[in-house]
């Protein structure tokens, strides 16, 4: 007799979505050779050596998986220089339109609780988008 499937924890669902989203953002920002230029400095490295930098912290679930809140960033800027928020905000406004940073800031004040089903659906969505980006670069 088979054991019933163990329920996947919420923490695992969030971790899987974070991974899928991060990979998508880095591939989205990659050039044809799979290189990503850091949004806050001139460092250029392969997708796998870069990070998904968030303008507004991942602790804000209302902006955690919002594409305009994120960009490819090197470890030095994202972790070492704590995201270089001012420079990143300029990058985001240039890329997504003037006022995007302000809209994202307002959005961080909103409470957002995702259901487990939403987390699963978002993970599937970003895995698909990541695969499309990878295929585009092949």
C-alpha cells in the first residue's frame, strides 16, 4: 500500500517560487550570450553567477514577485552594498517608466497573503516564462 503524499510546506512553496522567479528575472535581463549586466554597476557575468536584486525587500509579499521590482544584480551590489537602492530605483524608472519606483513603494504598504494554490500557480508560470527566455537565448 502506498503512503499518502506528504503535504508540501508553505516554506517549500515560497522557496520554489523564489527560485523560479529569480531564474526568470536573470534570463529576462540576459543578452544573447547569457550574460547579465548588473543594473547598478558595470559588472557583467553569466546568468548563473548573478542574482535577482529586489528594489524593495522580499519581506514585502506585495512586491516580492513583481517583475518591475527586480533586476539582475551582482553579488557585490545586491548583498555587499545592500542593493544600492538609489541607483536601482533610477534603473527601474528608466526601464519601466517614470514613477514606477513610487508605485512600488506605495504597494509595499499593502498586505498580501498568497494561498498555497497561488504559490504553485505562480511557480508554474515563472518556470514557463524562464524556459521561454532560455529557449530565446539558445
